[in-house]
C-alpha cells in the first residue's frame, strides 16, 4: 500500500497517518511502504514559465503576464502589486522589499527596496520622548516607503511592459474587488479596538469588511490611476521615471508629510507624531547592489548584504559544511540538534555585527578559519547562551532583551505579525519566485505597510511601514537608529547557482525565521537530494534563543520550535539534550516557495501550509 498525498491543513500528523496505514496493512497482511518522495503536491515541471508565490491570485496573475509575452520581471511587478491588494495584512505599497534577480546571461544582483531612517529619527530624539525601544506599531516606526519605487526600478531596468499594462491586474482587484482571506478578517478583528479608539482612518477603511466577502480598495486604486496618468515621456523608461518622480515629489509625498504631523497612538502606549517629511520621501530611490555569496558543496549561494539578516544563512552553511551528512538532516535528533546550535551561533553574530553602518566584517565571518572556530563550540548539549564571536578582535556587543516564552503574543499591533512561538500563524510577509523561458529568474520578498501596524492614510489608501522597530535605541551598535541608515531587515530571499548549472530561487515569509527555514530546505535539497516540493513539505524547525528583531525584542534561552510530525523520539531526544522545545502543529512552520531553471527545464514548488501559496507553470 502506498499513501496518497494529503492536505497541508490536516490536523492529523504525518506519523499518525503512517501509523494508521501500517496498522491497516498489517491487519490485511499487506506490505506497507511510505514513499521516499512523499509530498502534498508534485514539483511542477515545464519549459515555458514557472511562478510560485504566497497567494494563488498573485501566482496566476504573474503567469498570465508570462502567457501574454512578458518576462519574469514584468510578471514579478504585476504579482507584487496584486499582493498589495490580496494580502494587505502582510505587505503594502508603504512597505519595503528585498530581491535577488538573475537576468539571463548577466551577473545576479540585489534589488534594494528598503529606505533609511528619516532625518528626524535618532537615538537622542526618540529617547527624549521617553522611549527605550522604537514602537512596533504607529508613526514613529515608519521609514520612507521603499516597495513602490523598487518595483518600478525593476520594471524599468529589466521589464518590457508599460506600467499601466503591468498594473492592470492590481487595478482589477482594487476596483472590482478581491476575495478576502479569513486571516485578513481575523487580523482586523484582533486590532478592532485599536482602530475604533485611536486610528479612525483605519476603522473607516477596514472595520466593515466581512469574512469571505469581496472587498475593493477604491482609495488605493485612485492613487494608482493618478500615478499612471503622471507617466508622460517619449520613451518607456522616461514614462516609468516620471511616475517615480511623482511618487517622490508630488501628491504622495505631500500626503505622507501632512498625515504624520498628527500624533496618533503607537505600541509605546502614547500618542506620537511621525518624523517623516516630504524631503525624506524625495531623497529616497531604490537601488541595485552586489550580492554576498558563499560556496556550499559546489553551489554558489547568494544573499543580500549585512543590512539584511541574509549573510547569517551563509554563516550557517559555512559551519555546517564541515560536518558529515548525518548531522545535516533536520528530521533526526542529531541533525536537528546540530542545526539549532549552528543557528544560535550565526544569529548571535547577526545581532552583534550586522547593520548598515559599513562595519560588518563579512569577509572574516564567512571565512573557513572563523567557521572552523565556531564549529568547535558545538557540543552534544544545547546552549542557552548568546555567543557572538570576535571576528576582528573587537569585543562583541548584543543589546539586552527581555526573556519570554511567548513574546509579543496577544499584543495589538505588536511588531512583525509573524509566526507565534507556539507555531500558530498570525500572518507575516509575502514572497515571489519566477523563472521564464528566456532564462531570467528572481526571488523577491516584499513586506511592511501592514494594515494592522500603522494607521491608514485616507488620501492615499495605504499605510506606512514599521521597519524602524528593528533598530536599537542604544548608541554604538551596527543596528542603532541613525538618520540616513537602513534598519537591519529580516527580509531575505535567496539565489543558488548550482554545481550542475541550475539556478534556484527561493524564500519564505517569517521574520527572524526566514533564513532558518531556508537553511533546512537547502540542506535537504543540496545535501540530501530532496526535490523542491519534498524539501518544502518536510518537517521544519527554528530556534527562538536569539534576539527577536521585532518589538518587544524578547528571546527564549535555548528555545526551539519544531513541527510535531517529526516524531516523539526526535523531540524527546532534543529535550534530553537541554533544548526548550515547543511543539507546533504538524503543518505550521514556513511558507517556502521555490523555482529553478536549468538544462532540464523549469521547476516550481510552493508551501501547502495555510492552503494559500501556489506554484503554477507549464
């Protein structure tokens, strides 16, 4: 008897189904085998185009662009603006993004869509307000919107379509309506009192939405129409740049400046005005950067720089590369223990050394000698300490945080709306992977501008982001709050240039967990030989022993969260080693997606958890 695939929303665990099937076969004297390639759905294959995103409407919109002759970059922009509509609790035009793109025949590059702190944001000015942390919600946490300009930069430099054609899909849903996800109405209900009592514009925009309804976004649609109309020029590039200029210096910048002047409630418990000005908006434009890379068993793994947490994944791979394969399998006690301990070391270095101030010694952090020294710290027992290294002889410094077992749970508008410590999904971010028949491939993670974390700007139809909460109100840290410096972000897409010539794009929402969940995927795929869907479906885990990047900045010393379908033997073994284990549901950790392009065509896979992400292609 072979088991068929099963739905990722099932309350029945993998081991439960295996046990029931084995019992059934034994009673009937039938042979029982669990297929080694057991997955919830197939890895898609094709030669024309492949898309995987965190929402089926975005996936199909991007595929429609490919079918109509657009390339991967046209399709990504269309999908990105659709995600603003259909996942407003996870991203918006007032948010930010990080992308890795590999145009066919060209050098891969980073799409940097995260704006720096405004001129008026500093440790001194926020401390003068009586704050110890940047609030996780409200106007003080906002950077200048970065996502809108980044999407248009991508379209201008590598796309082929006009902006109005790309935005046709988003406008269809903004004006005609889109199906509201149940999680959206649950999110709104969780912050309903906040909206009613403090954020009247958000109450007007969101409180009337009913579950399973069709909802439109007329204010944002009107803003898009007005921006499109400003796109006047002799060439496609000039028309796109005209829209970017209007956003930065026209009615959008003016509306943001006016809106943030009124003090409004934030998660500090007080009312504060914002500090963004029209001049801050005018200053910012998205940019291209070189990626950071590491060789892992013949594969070049590419990440954005240390203004993201991305290099921590490279550090983890560098340490793990020195272990035998038996220590790389997250489905075993030894493998899970090893991976958790490596993650603690990499994330400790992230918290001590990463930031946008130019001081991060990545060349040393990723060096073989440093990785060997870090590997030697791993023993058979779990560590509850934060152990950053001293890569350049300087004393490491990690900001002090609170200790908790359920940080941030139940707090309206608290920090990143990500996966709770018990594995219950509150929402988080979005992700897009696309490959086309021309050989282009990309991985982009948009986020921020969440409806629940910042008041709605009525005149524009969107809210600002809250990324400044990831900075510290302590001087002298690489990630201290400084005017003109980007907050260190958790957004962290990945590209892998394979030893066999295949290029792989992958990523996931999940805040601090993004690179942790991607690590288990890469180990299973690159070292374990798992297919894309098999690697996504396999039981996942992460550590909570590192500092949370989001308000209120807690940690659980020695904490580990793991999907319970990994089995009681593994979980009991981890506890015996000293890990503070939280068992999450069987299908709760990660919203990974991935696509690849190689000599044997295109492949795609998407996460079944939450029954929302889909891959499409042909």
